[in-house]
C-alpha cells in the first residue's frame, strides 16, 4: 500500500466552469482521495489533495481531460511527502 502524499494540481485554460470543482472532488472521491480542495486562482484552477501518489496522478490526468464544460490547456502536478 502506498503512503499518502500531498499534491497541488494547477490547471490552466477555460477552467472557470462552476461545475468543474464539484466534478474534480467527485472523481477524487472515486479514486479514494478524501482530502481534496479546489480554488480558482487568476491563472486557472488549483487543486490540493492528499492521497496515494498513483491516485493523485490519476486525478491529474482525469482533470486534464475534464468534463465537456471546460477546456484544460495545461495540468501540472507538484507533490510533497506528508509528515
């Protein structure tokens, strides 16, 4: 079993849709990520989450594809070990 790590996923593009944060949280929960927060920032949408590294990577990939209401141009993920 993987250790949990924290990650920040930064999404740019047309990501201002009101349903996108709820979509991300719903998909994070399906991946077993229970700690997930979203915040609109001037450059796009920032997602902070804690979970297994492979599930966080899966969330980043899923978010980059997004629902039809958004057009993600870039998705970058940075991770840190939880202490």
